[in-house]
């Protein structure tokens, strides 16, 4: 799948220069730009026009997002 600065998430595995690298952290630099940090410690700056091929191993659930377990409680 094609990943952009807007759609990339933690734990995605992207193909950069023929190597597969796992994303461990994302930092918003400015509007539309992200600094991608990989397990190896390497970084990649993605602009709004940057697109890379990658795979999403599992759906990402934000730890700050309310889940179904909170519904119905007050």
C-alpha cells in the first residue's frame, strides 16, 4: 500500500532503498510534514508529497481514544 505523511502510523513497515524499516515514532515538524523514526535509529522526513510503499501489520488503536468499554458509564 502507498503511505504518505498523512497516513503513516507507528508500527508500519515501509520500504526505503530496498530495506524494510519499522516505524517506532512520528514527530510533526510543521503542517503536513513528519519526521519518521525507525527501530534502527534512522530518520526520514516526509513532506506532503512524499509517498512510500509499505505494509500495516495491525490496525493501530490510539491509547487516548475512548473504546467501547466506556460507553454507558457516567
